[in-house]
């Protein structure tokens, strides 16, 4: 298992949780972004800087992710692409995207985008909360525990 992180917009606190998890379970965490990011020196943490562009990081993650990998992203189209390859997906708030729910989430995302494109203000995401940080940490722990049991 490798953990790919759509790192352009992920909260720093989530990256820190991932760094600690990488060290604890000895699993590679690969940050993918279109800017250079600071990260701890570790044999388990690396970064890939892609060209600037709206889907460059997503395309790189979709290209590299394989069945059994974990992708951390809030990007629903990217989640759909890697789920098709057999990857697991969670967002930074601890929501799991799966083959069972990705179609509905993609349809809702497209509907909201259509509303925004027609000039309707749909608001943005709510502020990131400690409860969501804990939900992410718990979900990551469940996934990594399952991974360690299977190895």
C-alpha cells in the first residue's frame, strides 16, 4: 500500500497525521501538488511537484495509484477515477468514497457545479473542525489496521 495525497489544498494538520502514520506503520506517503511543500525527512514521506494546472496533480495521482493504495482527496472526479482502479479513498474530513457511494457523490458534485455555473451562490465548504480532524485520524487508523492485518 502507498498513500497518495492530493496535497494542493489539504489542511496542514491532516498532512501531519499522515506523516506520523507513515512512520508508525512504515507505509509510503506521497504528496502530489503543483507547488513545493515542506515535509519531514523520512524514508516514508516524499513529494512530487507537477506542472501548474487545474488537474495536473489529479492526473498524476490517477496515473500512479493502484489497487489497494489509499488516496486522500476531496476531489470527487479524482476519487471516482482511482476507485475504478481499486484504490481506497478518504477525504480530509474522514469521509470514505467507495464504489457504492461514488456515483451519488459525483452526481451531487456535478449538480452543485451546474448551480454555481448558472450564477447561484452555493457557498463553500464549512470551516475544518477538530471533530473532522479526529474523524480523519480514526478512519485512517481503521484502514491502516486492516492493511497491517492483511500483510
